[in-house]
């Protein structure tokens, strides 16, 4: 295994893979080779590379995780596939539909796995909602509200490349996927709006709101902003309300049932990745393990490549609807 891109999310993947019996992390790569070397040294990874070409030439690497910035997925994914590597790419699959379609076509042509890391499908509360739907315990989904917002720290400080993506690609990729996963239906129309004020200097909207209408009549209202104050007790605010024909579910992952009050008031986040008695646990580790098991042929990938392409198609429609101030048919 190799992790390509060792920023925040890439480093999380590195930690998730350490000690995993199903795979060996043999390399990390980053355009900043010095950073890759530091990560390799700190986590006992044998090799560090400064280019995707070096990764492709390493015959010991059978699969890669691409955790480069949102806008920089296409080239390392295509190169990895051409080099015969299976790929797990971070969401969004791409920030241009034609790039996502090209990546999907390359994977199909070579018979390789290309999956998108929609990690919340492995996040226990959200995964449990899917189980309730599959069992018929709450009936069919009718309408949903999904909110995923970030503190302004994210575009201003955490991401050096915020001006090359936007809040729809960065955050709504999660909620679009969950909505499609739950409704298990085709989105036929999108109507969206946005506001640009606080982050206008970055050329990216502060927030989007979008309505997805499904073929069978259900709809989902999505909201994403990344201008919450940094004084917020959590870096993100993630909530779901799903109303169904025989019941309803409400999920709040902002708090994770824990509050800490000391020098500051905060909601610690432990579910994604956490060291528990010397072992790494969490839903990101579960997502990575599932990808590895799919590469080994033990399971079918939970996220098919076409679902990644669909996600980008819907996100592009959201952005277009907002710009043109009209509904967009898909």
C-alpha cells in the first residue's frame, strides 16, 4: 500500500493503516518530498517518494490511496491505474465531471478497482440508518435534511488550496452521497442557492443550500457552510433528519456524546480515528480495511466507481443551479 498526499486526510489514512494485518504500508508520497520523508520516518514507513511516477514504478505497491487536494485527483489516479494499481480516492472524486468520467473509464478499461472514500458509509450512526432502511423498520424515505458545516479555520488556515475547490465539493460531497445512499433513487432535479461574502477574496462561496429531488418524489435539503466562528465547540456541525413512511431518524455527530469544559468548551471527535489501548480504531480505518478486502477479492466494494461519478455530476448541477438561479435537470 501507498498513501499519496500526506496532508491532514492523508496522514489520517497513514495512521489508519498502521498495524493492519490485511496490508502493509510500504510507502508514502507527496509533492513535498521532505514532508513525505518526515511522515515516513515518524510512522516507520519504509519508503517516501516525491512523485506519482516513483509510486507507479514500485512493483511492491499493489494499491494506493489518493489523498491529494480536491482539484488534484485526476492525474495521480490515472497514473496509478495505468501502472496497474487499485485505487481508493478521497471524495470528491474530482472537481470536474469530465475528469471523474475519464478516471472511471480508465479503471473499467484496465479491470481495476477505483473506489471513492465516502467514509461516512462506515460511520456507525449513518451506517445504522441504512440498516434500518434495509430492514424496513422505518419504511421508505420521504424527505431529509442534512447539514454539514465547518469552522472558518478550514478554508482560512487548514486548507492552503481552498480557493481551488469550494464548499460544495469539500463538504456537500459527503451529504449528497448519504442522501443518494439512503433514498437509493436517481436524482432528477437540483435547485440550489449560495452566498459569497466572507470568503469572497478566495473566490469561493461561504455557503450553499440545495434541494435534490428524486425520481420517486422524495427530496433532500442539504446545507453546507464553512464560515462558522472558530469559537465553535467543534470544527464541524454534522446533522441528519430523515423522515420516512413509518418513522424518522435523527443523527447528530457533532457532539459524539461527549463534552469537555476546561480552558475552552469543546466536543471531542473520537469516532473517525482513535488510539484505544495501543490499537487504532475508527470508521476511517474500517473504510480503508474494506477497500483492502475488496482488492483481495473478499468483498465487493461498497462504493462503486459510478457512484463517485454520480456524486460529481450532482455537485456540478448544484453549482450550476446556484450560478444560474434556476433548477437544473439531470
